């Protein structure tokens, strides 16, 4: 199930990357509230699926080594801060489609590593 969910998320990111520039151009004359609503509608389903990965991975890692749970929360916090800065830089220099492509590649790598943690014997 985790593998299928990961594949669906990656497909969703690639779909959104192809769609984002056109949608942003089409809504350029809209109010900020209208553009925010469109952005939320496009990102919310994908965000829901992406938000499931950390709790599932944390539960799998905690079964293997409960002592590492606080460390994993720290790594997640640091990655969140660094990721938001990196995403901003990628968007400024390459556009939103580039940022989504980089995110898809990173989530694919994380999915591969997460599946290894789930499937390897303790």
C-alpha cells in the first residue's frame, strides 16, 4: 500500500508541475483570495498524501529502535526549515515547475528509503 501511495503521489506531483504554470498564468488577473483558493484546491489533495509519509515512517522506525524517535523528530524539523528555504530559492531561479520536479525527486528518494526501512527485518 505504501508503494502504491508513493507512486500516486509522484504522479500527482508531475501532473501538478505541468499544470501549475498554466493555472498561475490563467489566474493572474484574479484577486489574491481567488488565487489562494485555486492554489489550495490544487495542493490540498497532494498535501494530504504527502503528510502521511512521516507518521508511517516514524512508526516503522520506532518499532525498530524507539530510542531514535526524538532524533528523527529533530531531523524532520531541520529538513522542514532547510526545505522551505531551498524551495524558495528553486522557485525564484527555476519557477514553480522546477520546485515541484525537485520535490518529486526528493520524495521518490525518501519513498525508496522508507520502503527499505519498512521491509527490512529488524
